[in-house]
C-alpha cells in the first residue's frame, strides 16, 4: 500500500492492482459465499425410507440363504444316515401276500418296497431303505437282522418309528385326516373283534344232524381239494349261517357239522372244522381260500388231492 498527495485535494490512499483484487475477492466471499466456488453438480441424497428398505431386503436375503442351506444339508444327511442303519434292508423285494378279505385268517401284506414303486408313492424316509434293499438283492447278500425296539406293546423298526412320529406331527394340520384315521382304526378294531368272536364261538350244530365222530378216528383215502372266492367263486355265507372265511371247510354228508380234523398229509397239521356242505361224495373235504394262488400253494403242500384224515374232537 502506498500513499500519495495531490495539490489542493488533501491526502488520498491508493492501492496497487494486486492488493485491490485480493480485497475485492475477500469482500465478495463474505457477502455472497454461496455463489463462490460452489460445485456445479452435487450427489443426490437417498431418502431414509429407501435406505431402510434396502437394509431389510439384504437381511431377508441372508436369512433365506441360511434356511436353504440348512434344508439342503438335511435332505442330503438324513437319507445318508438312514442308508447305513442295520434295518435298511429288512424289506424284501417281490414279497407279495394275498388278502383273505374281512373274515379271512390270512394277513394282507403287499411288498412295501419294490423297483416298480421306487420312484412314486414311497415316503421320503423309506427311499434309502428301498435303495439298500435293491443293492442287497443285486449283490446276492443276505439281509442283516433288523434293529428293533419296543414301542407301545410291540416291536418296531427305526423306519417304522420315524414314519409313526412323522404321521403324528402331520395329522393335526391336514383337514379331516385325523377323523379319517380314527374311523379306519375303529373299523380295523371291529373286524379284529369279529374274527375273535367267530373263532371262539362253538361249532354250529343242527338238531337233526348225526352225532360227532369219535376223536382219533382215521378215515383213509379222503379227497382234499380247495375252493375260492376270487375269479367268480363262492364268497357268501356257508350252510351254518356264517360268512365264509380263510380255512373254512366244506365236508361231505358223512362228516357232521362241527367235525374237527386234520389231513395226515399236511406237515403243518392244521385243524379244520366242517362248517359247510356241497355236492361232495364221501369222504371229501373242500377248504376255502380267498384266491386261487393261496389254494394252489396249499394243494402243493399237501402233495396230492387225496389224504387220510384224523378226527380231533
């Protein structure tokens, strides 16, 4: 800064050009600072609600990924664990037993594991058992002893226990399933009670029939055959009024109703009771089976259509 004086005008203050420019710049910044060195473009600020939504979606995606990973691990680990259990090969392929109907004495059991039904209808917990059974059958090895334990009043395998627990967990959430299950169990109980009642009932005897044959009597050369229900056979009530059932015997007229006997050619020594009549010449016994397959199996066990019979009153 320099001072200069001019005649007749007093003292004047003069500034150099550089100092004047600096002073003006400072004055302008103090007066309108928002217009000085302001950025031409600024980064927009995201609203708070959008930030919260992004954080929620990130957490939800992480939780879904964890759940999916756990489900995948369980889906792989459970069948692998079940495949190494001793009871995995307890179910044999191709095991089919016939049904004797409601009043029959033969149990109804269909093969629960087979190659034909492996891809459909088999519960998830049984698939490893089916695979193990198939592998055992292919290799020709014998099935190991099942790992059984007591559940209620009977033994059950590990697979049966898992199925039972799974059923109990699912039933309350299925519409009407609990009621249907209760009705089925009540029906099965009624059928079992009827079978026990029929088995305990004394033989039906007509008032005019001949007295029973003495116990121990042997009748030689009797004819022993079978008759069935399936395929248009006999499925109704017998001459004594009872519904026909598996193992019921129709006898020729020389064997009174209620006669109990066994076939000497039968290695099992099964005792039959004469409860029906037919166009049978003496001495002839005809045993009822639900289907011809069971009848032919029984006939093959006897070995012939003739056998001595022994009375066992």
